[in-house]
């Protein structure tokens, strides 16, 4: 992809002839073969489609001998089409035995149709008939012809059949809704053609007869039955099904009331006073929660069996919608509880009311059950006994809302009887578990789609549809909390002139967000305050300290550092915050090492509390402790990965909240620790840079480099380095400026931008020399040697490498010296001094043995493998290559793994293990793509070209070489451009003749 060109989103359509569109404009997809291949990939987006499946779809059981090659050509042609349209190069990825279409942000209409269908069926099941009908109208409008018209073969035939069946189901279901809504003529008109074309579908005929009769066309309805019966008897030898026969009899009797089976049920008759029906009305804007509702539905069956008392406990943060779900579900299933429904708001967390006692709750419940006030006992135990006696043998639903404690509700549990109890509370009420089989349902915020649907119900779907991106952003700024959405919905209803984008702009200001969501001293801030005011002082202080850090996920050590306490105490306080629903346990934690998660709004509330209750000195001290702790952890992890002496040492850490054994436990796998803590590392580099803390900013940024390099995070690498460079320049910190310029030079090398790297490294040398940093100068010289080697200036590269080695001899950086020695060895190999290069490489490996510098050692083993390939020592090279793969996988080093797989793939094709080579090289190509290394991908393509040439697949080999050559030219890699040109010339000279391994090796490695 050309740098600077923004990527565009595709829309794939299969609910008619295959189309790929950008902004409504179709792309020319080529001939039938390419269209079939693309259709197969689209239908299985995100999954590997084997070459065999593609072959079957294209040639339907009679493929030519060149089928695999022609499939590869189709893939290349499709990639070229998408590339020319400025679509992501990685849209179609090569996978083991096949290809995968990576959907990303691209739209596939059949997936959208299935999502809308689920929404439609849910609305229909919940009695929202108008909404369901609207969904079906949109669904049917998505079909624009026979699905995949003109494409047949293999899996495509099955897909076409399934989509055709789905279209029929949609028409039938939509017609049923039209009948319920009284649109009889419209339903009949839609179904007449459908029944004529598909006369054996009895459900469609049933809906048509109902619509015709209710529209006053009784004779037409009877004729529809007669024609259907005739076809069934003559073609299948069977009578119509019971439903059709029963409807036929009712039409003959002209019994209109019997035709209302699908109509809404009649309202229930009034119940006597002793049969309570206390449920509040459900919220009109209630949406989502399908999974939780399904779990609650199981309670209906449990409460009707001989099982113990059916209890569900809904827990979650303030405003997450616990009460709304309980009330919605209770109204939904109320008819299953004929003896009544009790509802009690126990005011456990109420802004204006004190928690309701068990005594008071029992009083109101007994009165609802018909007990006169003079007969209600004054003693709690006697009241509870009378309550249980009255509930004995009854089938009742009891909703205990806003519960503060178990003591409030235990007396309200019935004894025997087919009852169901639903509890809502911010507290998980874990003490219930030992005595009762409780269904625990922790509620999470609504996802973006659910939140947008809820907003649409409140303000109208047309306003949401006019600004869908802004609606999604509103949902995010509200953390998906229904309470926040209701507050915003009310504001938008009251101010119809205000757009969603205007409201988003207001909410984007973090200092005003809680103000907007807390009208009239209520709303979210008041709800959060109820939980906060109950915290023990130490937990409240922990909460405020954490609010100062703009983190969503974090580990317990962050809390220990922010508060200045030991790790065990920090974990206890974090558990208190979790129980108070002010924090969540994040699903991203490793086993035995939980991580915690803030909702953004709760973090904002904590930030407000910190600025209200803590002094500036206390807030600064908390940040300083966190930075100092993070620096020690990052430095220890960096030393484990890159060896000691690689970076300037840190000053004494002072009093840290973590013991040595705890640091060892936290850093059990240093690379995984870096990856897990990447957000806090990046955020604190920014915070330090913006607050003038130059040294910690660049010290943290420097220690992030191994993570960014091995896991492929160049954006994080650049942003942290540039923030730290800015801070170092403002502070006049020569060492920091030199370190960060050198880091930017290393990043340019990583991104194969060698012409940009060299001047950055030269500038770094000046600042590092001024600061007296010998080790930093050595690293900069070594990286300049890398640039010169890539440009083909091997003599100057060797000179710079030796100069770097001289400087390394004056430092304690054993790892840096070993790396420079390995680089010199690689340069000597490329200069033709292969034996010298191998000897130097072995010295480099030995030098890093005792330094724990695994990355340096692994890189040098890779260099040894490449050198051994030059001498033809393939078995030794294979052992070295496998060692590289093993070490890099153990370290989580994705870049190193990609290089190891490449060298192993070359060993395999040179040993004529061609199938193994193809599999290994495809894995290498995928791994290189994962870290964005286009140069390595091009090198892998050269190896794939050699492999395919040995297999006799000349065209595929040339295609690989053509793509590799284009990449090398774009990256300005003259050495490898020359190798590729020689290989292509060899294949051109041989024509149809298959080359040998020796010929390919000579063209690849000899100048």
C-alpha cells in the first residue's frame, strides 16, 4: 500500500449476484473463476478455505493439473483489484492449506442479515410486533436477486440453497406479523405468489388462508386450501397437516374468534386484593439482555418442580440496569405465577431513603397478602413465620429490589411452595451461596449495539440513524450504562433541536461529563457517591489514588504503588472496591494474577474525589511512587530480555512497596508482563513527559523497545519515544535526547527506512558524545553499520562495526558487544569471508551465554544458520534454525520466530523437502505480516519462489519473485533486489525446464 493513502472499506453482497462495493460503487471482480473464489472466501470470512474446496467450487470435480496454480493466480488477481482500490493489502491472507478473508471493518450483507433477523425474532417473541415487522421489511429489502446468481459448484450450491430457504422463511414470518397487525390484504398479496411458486410449503399456505379470510375473502381462502390439498394428495399422497385442516374447518364454520390464535392475549381479569400484583410497569426503552433473560427463564421451570427454592441474584455497578431487567423479566413471566407477584424496593442504596428493614418489608408483604394490620405480629420471627405459612403451597413471584444486605431479605424467603425470588443488589451477596442454590447473574454494561437500540427507542430511530457514529460514541462515553443513556435520552427528547454530535462534544470534556450525567444533584454522581461513602478509609484512599491514573485495566501492584502499601494489603483493598462495584475483575488477567478494570465514568468520579479530598502534594507523591515502581519492574524485565548494562542504570529506587520475591513473581515471563502492562507503560510515559518528568519519561520509553520490536508495536514505539524526546529537549537533558534519537533511528531500521535512520543515528551520536555515554555511542555506531550493510556498503559497515566493538570493550554491555560481534560476522559472510564469519558468530554466541541476553544469543544463532547455509552444512543449519524457533517461541518473540521459520524453510527446500518447506514458509510469511515486516515477507517470497520452481510450478515461482522484487525496490534494498533479479533470469533462461537446488542456491547467494 502506498504510504499516506487511507484504506477504504468494502461492502460484500451475496444476497443476489456477487458484488463488492466501495461507497456504493461496484468493483470489477473479473471472470467466473475469480468470482467463485471470492464468494467462497466471503461466505467463510475469518476461516481458512482450503485450496481443495476452492478447486471443487471452480471445476466441480474435474480440475486440471494446474488447478492449484490457477487458484493462486485468482487470489493474486483479487488482491491486485483490492489494492488498486486502496483496500487493505491483508484482506486475503495466505494460510496453511488455503486462504482466509480477514473481514475487519468490511461489511458482509449476509452477516448483517442474520444479526437483524435475531433482532426481529426477539422483538416478535417479546410482543414488539411493529418493531419486528419493521425489521423484517428491512431484511427482505436486503435481497436484490437470487443469492449468488450465476455461481455454482461445491459449497456454493449449499450456500445458495440455504439462503433461498432463509428468504422463504422470512416471507412466512413477515406475513404472520402482518396478519397480527391487521394488514390482511398486504399479507395476502405477498403470499399469493410465494404459495404459487412453492406449493408444498404448508406454513405459507396457512398464513395466506388466515389473511384472505380476515380480509373478507372467505371463498379465496377455501380455494387456497382446496388447491393445496390437491397438490399434496396427487404429488405426495398425503393429506394436509393438522393445522391446515383445523383452519379449514373453522373457516367453513365462519368462526372469526378461532382465528385469533396469533393475536395478543386478552388482558387478565382483575385479581382479588389478597392476590397481589405489585410489579411496576417495565421500562419502555428496555433493550438487550437476551442471554440474562434466557438464564432467568430457566427459573420458571425450576420453581415449578420439586427443586429447592428458585433464587436469582442480579448484581452490578450503579446504573447498569439491574432493576430494569428484574422488572422487565418479572412482567414477562407474571402469568406463570397465578397466586400473585410481590415487589419490594428495599432502598439499600437510595439517595433519599434509608434502607428498609426486614420488619417493615414483612409488614407490607403481609398486608398485600390480605392480613389485617391488627393481626400482624410485632416480633420479627413471628412475622416471618406467618409470612411463610401464608406462602405455603402458593406459586408466587417475589422481586426484592435494591438490596443492601442479606439481613434485609432472609426473612422474606418463603418456605415451601413453587415460588421464585429475584434479588437485585450492588453487593454480589456471596453469603447466600452456602445455604441456597442461587443463580448469580453479574450484569455488565450494554454493548454498543444494544445501547444504540435503547437510545433509538427513546429519541427515535431516525435520529440515531442520521448520526450512527455519534450514537455509538455516546454509548461509549456512557460506558454502556442504561441510567446514563436514559439521562441523555431525556435531554435529547426535551431538546429536539440538539444533535447527537453536539452532545458528544460536550461529553468529550472529562471535567463536564459527570455534570451532564448528574442533573439536579442526582444521576450518576449521586449513585456513585452512595457506594463510595460506605468504603473503609483505606479503600476510599486507594480508589482516589487509582483515579489519578488514566488506566482502564491494571494489576494489583499498581494499587500498591499508588497507595504506598504492600502488595497483600493492596489486593485486600482492591477486593473491597470490587465488592462495592467500583471496580471489576478484568477477564484479561493471568491465572493467579487478577487484573482489575475501571469503567471510565467511575474512574472520572475517583479523579474528582482525589482532587476534592487530597492535596496536590499527596497526588504528586502517588504518581511518583507509581512511576518509580514501574521503572524498577520495567528495568528488571528489560535486563532479563536484553542483558545487564544495555541501558544507563536507574538511580536508587528508594522504598518500594514490592518485595524482591513479589517482583520475581510479577515478572515470571518478562515479555508477557510487558505486553500485559503496555497500556500503563505508554500512559505513564505520556504523563511524565507532559508533567516535565524528563528522566522517567525517556527511561521508560527506552525499556519499552524490546516489546515494541518483538511484538510489532511501531506506533507505540514512535509515540512514546517522541513524547520522551520532547520532554528531554525541554529539560536540556543531553543523554535523554541522544537516547531517544537513537531509539527513533532503531525504529526506522525496524521499519526498513534506512535512509531516515542514518541521519537520526548521526544526530544521536553528537548528543551521546556530549553526555559522555560511551555505551550509547557504541549502540548508535552498530546501528549505522546495519544501515550501511543494507545499502550494500559492506566495507564501511565493517569499519563502523569494529568501531562499535572498541567502544563496547569500555562498557559492561556484554549483550551489546555480542550483538555487534554477530553483526560483524554477518557482514564478513556477505563479503565472502564465510569461515571467518562462522568463527565470529560462534564467538558472539559464546559471549552471551552467561549474560542472560536471550534475544542477542538467539539473533546470533540465526546468523549462524544463515552462514552455515552458505557453506552447505544443511544439517547444522537446520539444528540452528530449529533452535531459533524454539527460543523465540519461549520468549514470545514474534519477529525472531518469523526469521527462524524463514531460515528453516530455506533449509527444507535445499534438502528437497518441498511440502514441509511450503508449510514452514507460509507460517513465516504470516508471522512477518503480523509484525508488519514487509522486507522479511519479501525474503520469504524468494524462498517460496525457489520451492515452487523445484516443484515445477514456474508461473507461481515467477509471481512470488515479481512481488518480492517490487517490495525490495520500494524498500531500496539493492542487495536483495540483485539476488531476486538473478533468480528470475535463471528461471527465464531455463524456460519450462525445472532448475536444480544447486542452480537456485548459486543464483541466490553468489554475486
